[in-house]
């Protein structure tokens, strides 16, 4: 077994997560839905600003991601061990934008997504493996939720505050099935 330092585990995890986010989805989109921009070590709350992409690689908006990687995952365990201190997680939740945690199993080189939407009283010691970013349906959740928020249908954000009106029109044209008040759910399991 290869011995990695904590920094090497973190860098490798960020590479795997960025690759999984940028991988094109099939189905109705047949293109990448996200582009991850690494923020670097100077920004301790998040690792990536992730652009949500429309047709033609046009950025429609963004969300933030904290990446936690491990080389100690057990393949058959439904949870991925991570170590995310309570103060860091709660800072992530309090950001005025959509936020997620991506856990990376370095043994399988797979990323798992969970929403960071509710403050906690204890640190995050594991996340569910139910939402693997290699599954196109999982990527569909944050993408459709972004469309939902931008169309002004979600009370967490001020309607239209993420995008200019022209971009909201483009989003509505790209996703005609999205209706105000319709529910589009992000994987909201306990991290």
C-alpha cells in the first residue's frame, strides 16, 4: 500500500472530485454540467467554486464545494469516513449560496456528493455513499436545483439575485419542465 501525506491525500482527492464534476453526463444533456475552479489553500471554507454550465459552456451561476478525501474507506460500508470540523462545516452552511461536501474514496477514485444545508452540533465524521458523482442522476440534482433557485422559485435566495434576467430566460428555455413551485430535491442526507 502506498503511504500518502495528508496534503497528498487532499490534493489527490481534489483532482478526483474535479474530474468527476467535469465529466459529461449523458441522457438529455449530453455535455458537462459543471466546471470546478480550485480556490486554493488561502480560502479555508471551500475548495472549489463550481460553475453551472449551460449550452455552449456558458456559465449560468455557481455553487461552492468542500472536498474531503480518504484512503481508509471500506468498499462495502455505505458511509465514507471523513473528518470535517464543526466550525468549518457550519461556515460552509452559512454561505449565501448553494454549498456541498464532496467525499472522495481514493482507493476507488470515486466522489460522493451531499448537500451542506443545515448547521450541526458535532463534526462530520462520515458521509453517505448514496450519491456517487459517477451517476448522471446525481449530477442532475444540483444542476436542476440551480435552475430552480435561479428561476426565483426557492425562498433561500432572493429571486433572480443569482443571474441577470436574460440568463434566467435562457435557463427557462433550456429546462421547460421546471415550473415555479415545483420541487427539485438535492441529495439532502445527513453528511
